[in-house]
C-alpha cells in the first residue's frame, strides 16, 4: 500500500520519502519542481522502494484528484497521505496583495483539504492516516508572515475537523508543526554557516530553543512517519510540535 507525499522534491518531504523508502515500499512523490523530484525518486529507488514521481502544481484545485487517481492506478491502495508542500509568501499585511494571500491559502491549506477529500475513499478502505505539515507559525505569529501563519492555522483546524469526521471510518488525521528547520525554505536564512549573517541568525534562534539547535528535515520526517504509522494507532486530531521546545520558551534564555 502506498504513501503519498507532497512537497517531496525538497526538505522535509524528501526526508519523509527517504525514511519511508525500504524494499517493498510504494511511494507517490508529488511536487512542482520536476528536476529535484527526479532526484528524490532516484534516492528512493536506490533504497529498494518503488517511486511514482508526479509533477503537479498544488495551487490548482485539480492537482489533488490527479495525484490520487495516479496513486490508485499505479498501486491500487493508499495507506497514508502526507500533505507537506508549502510556501511562504512573505510580506507585511499592510502591503500584501490579495493574490499573495490567495496563493498561501491555496497551497498550504486548500490543497490539504482537497488531498484529504480525494483520498478519503481509499483511506477509508485501508483505515489509513493523513498527516499534514502545519507550522509553529500557526500558533506563534512572526512579523511579515501573516498569510502564511493564518494558512497554517487553517491547516491545523482542517485536519482536526477531518479527524472528527473521518475517525468513525478508522482514518487518523494529525498535523506536525515544525519550528525553525533546515530545508529549502530556510536555506537563505540560517543554513549557510559560512555566511556571517546567516550564522548570526542561526545562533540567535538557537539561543532561544531549549534543545539549542534548529531542527533538521529528518527530525520532522520522523514525527511525520510516527503519526502516519501503526505506532500512533490511537492518536488522532493532534498537532505535534517538532520545535526543540521553542514554543514553550516564552522567556528569553539567560
Ligand atoms: P522546502 O522549500 O524545502 O520544500 C517545500 C516543497 O514544496 C518544495 O519542494 C516545493 O517545490 C514544494 N511546493 C511549493 N509550492 C508548491 C506547489 N504549488 N505545488 C507543488 N509543490 C509545491 O521547505 P520545507 O521546509 O521542506 O517545507 C515543507 C513543509 O514544512 C511546508 O509546508 C512548510 O510550510 C513547513 N514548515 C517548514 C518550516 C521550516 O523552518 N523549514 C517550519 C515550519 C513549517
């Protein structure tokens, strides 16, 4: 039975694909970045798993149906959906355009609902799971990311709603909420330790994180696969913070 992973070309989505890849595993890898998606497919196949790469734009409402139809045709069944593709359209609310707002909600929030809706009959048959990548931003706003934060809050609530409505069908639905994580999304912010500015950025963040490091994509992927699998068989409707404790750290470190 297959696992569908969106945003599989980079960062957390690629890490989920790599961790899930073992002989016999069947993965559906969806992203809009064709070249990097092929790289993920090669990494997965090198570990003995099957990979079906799909180039889609999740800003369009048709993408979810395309992904689920392709997964059903190739593998017949879906055990888990990982709705992970996302983007930050960064702008202060006073300056942001309506198009930027709509794009944030289309990719981050609407696509998660549409993917869940499209996969529902197959998840019901498999008594499967949906895991979506929300964000610490869903509960902790930061300047300049208003539409992102609001769209991630929508992801958390949509998935809780799915848990409520689809629990009687045996489908579990949960979110993970990463804190600052090394990935494509943050590569220009704090990944490059050769850059003085990025290094300072990273140290400033790490000083506030109780575990004193920013997360890796694999840190988040482990939580995603825990929630997607049978070890979490009685867990549904939760938002799991994967943030090194940052969301509990109201007071600056001394
Ligand atoms: P990333 O940029 O490395 O990966 C995101 C992937 O989503 C990319 O491969 C990108 O091509 C794909 N994508 C974006 N828009 C798409 C679209 N319209 N159609 C298809 N694919 C699209 O970043 P990441 O950190 O791995 O992001 C994964 C998820 O984690 C996102 O939902 C993000 O909001 C969330 N997140 C990341 C952090 C962080 O610090 N990196 C923190 C909290 C939450």
